[in-house]
C-alpha cells in the first residue's frame, strides 16, 4: 500500500508540474484548452484521487519490483546542447560521430569479464577485423542448438524451432509432454555451417507447464520446462515488448572503450546487457515476449544470432519477433551464405508472401525474408508486417485479409487490433526524417485508420516515443508548431525554403505540410479514443542510442531522452489496454491506459458522424474557376494541390479533422501557384451565408455526439465546446484567408 501511495503521489506531482509549467494555447488539433477549466491537482476530489489510485493499482497486479525512490517521468532534454557531453542533439549522425559517452549508461558499466578479456588480449578481443571479429566470432557448434518457442495461431498453440546438424537431421525428433513428434517444417539453413532448421507445431492448453527435449541417434538435448499462462479475468494477458537488441552493434562511443561492432567483446557485452532487460521482464511474468527486430547487427554472422538466443527465456517462454533492416544484412566475405536467417530461426503463423522481401546479392547469393503474418491472443489480433518491403499496397491487402480471416474464425470482432513492424513512422530520433520513414507515414496511417488498428508497435529509432492518437491526413502548421524549433535556429538547416533536418518544404506563407493529425487526449487514461496510437521502443539491450531531433514534433505525446535501455509490459483485456514502461532496473518511466466500452468495440464509429464536406467542395469549386499562368511547373503545382484536396473529398472514410485541414492545406499549396486574372475576387468577397450557417448548425448538432460513461464525460464536454468554437472560426478563417490571398493577387496584378 505504501508503494501505491508513493506512485500516486509521484504521478500527481508530475501532472501538477505539467499543468502549472505549460504555456496554455490552442493546440494543433483544435482541442482548445480553457484556462478556466484547468483543475489544480490539490483540488482533486476524493473520487478523482481514488480513480487515479485505482489506475495505478492495475499495474501493481503485475507484481513489478519498483524501488520506492523511483520517479515516474523523465524530463526531456529541452536544450539544443547536451550538458553532459556538449554534443548537439540535432546532429543526425551523433550515433556514429560522438566523441564521449555522455549519458550512455551501459558504456559506463562494462562487464568485468569483458574488461578482463580485453586486457588479456591487449585489446584484440574488441578490435575491428581482428582475431575475434566478423567470421571469427564464436559460434555454437552443438549438434542441436538455437531452440526457440514461438507463438502459434492463438494462445493454445505454440511452435518449437531448433537447428540440427545435417548428418543427424533426418533422424531427429522432439519429445514434448511425453509424446514424440517429427518436424512438420524442415529447411536447409542459409549459413555455411551445415545445419537444418526444424519446426514442430503443437496444440497446448494455456496455463499448463510442459517438459520437452530433442533427440537424435547420438545426441540428446537438455530437458527444458515450458511455462505457459492461462488468460486472466476478461481474457487478460500481458507481453514484454522489446526494441532493437542489435547484438554486436556499435558506434564511436563504444569504439572509445575498445569495443568495436561485430567483435566478440561487443557481442558478449550486448548479450549481458540484454539479459538485464529480459530478467527484469521475466519478473513481470508476461504471457509472451516480443522483439521489434534488429535482433543482431549482421544477420549473416551466425555467432551473433547464437548469442542473441543464448538465454533460457527463448526455450522456456513464448517469443515472437518481426524483421528489422539488420535482418537483411549479411557477411560480404562469405560467398557461400544465403541469408534466410529469419525464416530459419522463427516460425511465423499464417504467414503470407504478401510483404516478403527478396534480394539477389552481387555475389550471387540470396537474401530472403518471409512476408506478413498474424496470430491472435485472447481478444487481441496481432498483425506483424515485414517493413523491409515498402509496398504499402501489399501490407494493406494482408491487413484486410488477416482481419477477415481472424474475425471469421472467431465469429466476432476483436477488442484490439495491433500492428507491429520495425520502421517507426512516428518517432523522435534521427530516423524520424528519413525519406523512407516519411513515405511510410504518408501511406500507412490511412490504412491503419481505415482498418481500425488501435496500436502500432515499432523499433528502429533507438528512442522511446508515444504518439498522440493519430488520424491520417495532411495538416498545415507553422514550422515551429510542427517541430518545436524556431526556423531561424541553425539546427533547422533551412536553405532555399527547405529544412534538411526535417526533410520538409517550407511554403511561401511560412507553413509546412505534415502527415498525420494528432488527437491529444489529456492525462494518462482515455476512454474510446479515435485514431491509432504509435509506440516506438528504445534499444532494449542499450547497445546504441540516437539523438532526439524531433521530441517536440506535432505528433508527440511522450518522448524520453534518457539514453538507457527500456522495455514495456503491455497488458490487454477485453475492455482495456495498458502500457507500463521501465528500464532494466525497474524504474518506471511511462504509464498509459486505454479503455473501451462494449458498444465501441462492436461499432468503433458509434461516436462518429456523417462528415459533411460542403465547405471543402465549395472551396475546390471556387479554386477551379481561377485562370492559371500557363507554365508547366505552375500547372503541376496547381494540379497536385487540387488533386490532393479532391482525394479527401472523395474519401468516404475521411475524418472531420482531415476534411477541415484539407482546405488549409489546399490554401498553403496554392500560395506557390500563380494565377492569370482576378475574376474570382467578385465571386468570393462574401462567403455564402448559408454555408456559414450550415457549419454552425453542424457543430452545434454534435454537442452531444459522444455519450459515454460518467468517467470521461467532463473531458469530452470540454472537447465538444471547443470544437464548436474552432469549427466556426475555421470557416471564417477560410473566408479571410481566401479574401487576403486573392486580394493580394488582384492588387499585384493591378500594380503591373
């Protein structure tokens, strides 16, 4: 009970400091904060404090070993320059060009045995291209190795995959719960050491404990105990969520300590550090464990995968993973190797060729990564994508297929639909402005929204980020509102109307267009939210960290810049989803919970509306009456602007926010377009009064659009009141903006 009170007090302290230290202004989602409606924490009612306490008690059910002196939240690094090491946090290359270790906690705590081996070998143990590097990495040469228990179709099925030497392969079998099984799936592995990959798919009863071993004519493995967990009340279960273990990776910080990447010293250190996160996660006793890919630095170094899998968790608990970009990397000096490492090591239930990735390498070898796959657990559908394949249409097709198949088998809707893949669309470190990430952001969010995806789990960017609940669609913002950086700041790297830091164009009106509209639900608990929540996990082995260039970006709800290895315990039940994020010592750094009513599960659009598009249609009609300057580039800019607006107009699933923003986005794009006359001035000096009145009625009629339980009614009433204000002001803003832009155009033509 003492621990409960402590955490509640810490949360109240964090909420209080946030409320009192934040400049209140209308935010980017038109969810205006009214200063008169801010309730100081000290004035919370007993009922509200009890509610907060109950929220924390939910997490105590996990029996987390949380030290009494823990803080709940880490502060962001608000300064451009780190106080510890003097490096610029906007440097996109800091992961490879930093001179000091700064706040990288694991570099200050190198394992004693690793240090001793470095001294014995006079540094050769960690030397790039040395006697303990690359192809010289230590490998497991046991006749049977790399045993992994993976998820099956659902909580009552598993698959056990293991490697057997070729000469023993045909006579090997699995003895599970006293019964003997031959493998149902056998592959020649892609490495050059002569192993076959075997998989046995087994039906189990979740909650039972099983013993098993693997036997060949001349060798018998150890006997392992697999512990499974039954679903709890309301089908509750939890999983441990890891980001980028990347065993064997490195940067200049580790180099300065004599541990270069792809050396035995670095592999051993990373394995030790990853075990800290695994061991902490195992104390939470989740139902299964989940990695977001980049399990190793180079998939082609089998020694790195041997080390990654060298933990009892992989044999005694259930493990799932997705492919990262490092799963496609191989040893360029081994021309005998075919990179099928991910397929060889893991069983993927309901796997598809959709999303698969194949590459013919220059030396004639092949890289192949299997496609998208799915499984279910309790009331949750997990859809796992291979994001090395950037064809969004393939992923869209698979998502729709998976939902249809899974709901058909279940004969009911799922409470939660979770998509997982490696490359994070919404994160805050150096990858957030990569062109391939921006492209995913443009394409995938709409697919997720349209298919009712609640949560997206990612890795890749080695930083912890929790997004707002994101709706698809473009949005126009000032540069500073978009990225939290004044455009005059040299870190924005703006040249000729383009920011190199954020890879985005700045239009002549000073605005940028961003992809995604965030709904900012205040607090750490929300009921029946719209949109998709994106969660990016930091490196769970602490092997490498990236600097935050976007922690104040428009989509961010939470960004942590503490440079320590983290993981989350994610809990699901029929009506709730919870995030509990901590470091390897058990220090809690983030808490968040989503709840759903049964009505919302069965009809997620129950609070929605038939989105009216008259304003957008009228605006497009007026724009299409303009006469363009006959220039190829000018016409191209005009067509792009109008076509994108029409795409929203014709989208039957477009949200109210997306429609409203489409007008502002169109205006921003048109400021780059030249028009030949000003005929439209007379027609647009006065917007149709009926249109304005319709908008007022439209907003007022939706005051009571969201009728949910008493717990969240106050927040939702505030949101609707502000939607009324901002909706009307938006219409008037459109009129004023159009008058001003067309008036300026007319005046400039008159001067000529």
